[in-house]
């Protein structure tokens, strides 16, 4: 480890709360799928910002939008109007379904918004059915909705009203509905939960069940959204529209912004005065959202994902034949999980030593969320490094 890295880590120990499991890497610059550390070393990042930099780090069009907006106004309070908020909302509606949008500053805050909206809509019904192994964020309501007890320990009492069922088990969801239920919350592909893909039939079944029992279907697409799986939103493949769509990460191209898209019938549930956030949907944030849409549309990133993804999965399947440490390969588009027969930590470290950044979730599942702008050559290079690392470890 270099001296400059050690210095920064030392200052963190003193001044920064130690809430994250950090790798010994100090990043100071990034562009596209490449990042540089403080020692000047370059890395290829197949997990840029936990999915935040879905269109690549520092996309020039996002930077131009930010520069342009700084010359006008950064923040306007939400008791006034500004023209970019409706434009960003319109883009989201055009990409999803007819309705209205509430902007937030983070994913967890967007999840919280749907919990409040569903409870208010429920008029006394307050239970929300959530999935095992789900992840919805770290604020207390989003954490209570999360289906992973390990994240909840020590924070009890949690918010009441969440009923957990096995993921992708429609009968279990049906059995969990009570007269108090108001909604079902699901990630179409569980990210933190280990890249577990909900079957289309499950999502379609949820839609029917919600219609029959008068429940809201909430899709948390914070990780899957904005093109990562090859459609704007992962639910679109199943054709089962949710009533509420939750977004963040790629949405702002690196700028912190989240959003809830609500079907038109829900437009008035959170009436004036019932919900708010000071920074949500700022002109700067909305300028970034508009730039992200422009990038995805004009650079044809959905098509890119759909062209490169089969290549990515074919290479991984071929590797599986040769690397007995691989137990399973899952995912869609540019959202990939490689389940190992052993802990993935040493593979992540071996990749980092070879200048490749990836992630491991649930102990054994290597996770790749490459930027949709990655070149084929970069993707191939990353896969070759991963291949070496996987062939080096014992199953
Ligand atoms: C599916 C999902 N929901 C919610 C969140 C929380 O988002 P944030 O960290 O922006 O609060 C995440 C973050 O990883 C996520 O992947």
C-alpha cells in the first residue's frame, strides 16, 4: 500500500465514522469505466459506484448539464415552480406509465415515500408484504421493509407493519394478505440479495393478486432501473406494471437524486402538506436526470446493453465449464451475479490486485454492474481478469 493511501486511511480513522467496510483504495479521479487512485494507478470498474454511475463516471453530457445549471440556479424551494422538474418528471412518465412523480435525494427516501403513500392510500390498512433477502435501504422504515435480519439487528424496535414472505413465491404472498394489507413491495431482480431474478410469471401473478385484493404493487428499481437490464425498467419485460416505481442510483448520473413514479390514480394521495423534502427535485438534480435520459436515448444504451449482454453471459457460461468454483450465473442485461462455492472476498481482492473492481454480496455472489457505456474491449479485459482470478482460487 502506498504512503498517500495510508495517509488518507489514517485520517479517516480519526475523523470519519466507521460505518462502511472499506477497501484500501483512495479514488481521486474517474472517467467512463476507469478510475484512478491517489497513487496514480488505473483500475477498470465493473461495479461503478454500486450502480450509481450506470452511464459511466463523469459522463461529459452530465458535466455540461451541471455547468450550465450552475450559471442559473442550484436550488429552488418546492413551494415554487421551476421548469426542469416537470421536464424530468415527464421523461420518467414517458419511459414508464402515466402518472406523477415525487423527487427525493436518495433511494431509501424514495422507498419511504412509497410506504407513506401506500399507508395513506390504505386508509387504515397499513401492512406491506415484503420479500426475504430484499434490500430497500438503511433509514428506519426502509430497513424495516428490508428482508435481511442481519441489517436490522440492534435497531429494534423496527417499524411495524411489514410481513415477510419467500421471494418469488406467489402462494406465500397470497397467504400473507390480510384485511390490513395495503401493498406488496418487490425488487424485480434482487440486487443486494444476490442477483436473484423474479420470474415474469411471479410479477404477473403479483399484479393480478394486487388487482384482485385491491393492493398497491410497488417495484423497487433503484438498482435495476434506467436501462441496466436492457429495458428502461426491469418490470417492463414481464408486462406487469407496478402502481409505484422507485428509482435512484443511475437516475442522477452521479448526482444524488431519487424518484417515485405513481400511477395517475394515486396522484392526489399525498395531498399538499402531507409529504415533502427540502432538496428533492432541485434544478441541479433535474438537469442531471434530463442529461441521463439524453445519454441513454441518443447513445442508444438500451440497445448497447442488449447487444453486449449475450456476449457477457456467453463468456461467463464458458468460464463456468472451466472454473469449478462457479456454482451459478444469474442476472439480466448488465446486472450479473456469479455465485461461488466459497466466499468471494478473496476473488474481489485478487481482482483488485489485478486492477479490476467488482463486488461480492451475500458472501458468495460476485456482482457486476458495468456501466452501460463500457466498450466491448473494456468488458472483455475485465472478464479476462476475472477469469484469471477465478481459475486461481480453489473451489
Ligand atoms: C434495491 C435497492 N433499494 C434501495 C436502496 C437504497 O438506496 P440508497 O442507498 O440510495 O438509500 C438500494 C441501494 O443499494 C437498492 O439497491
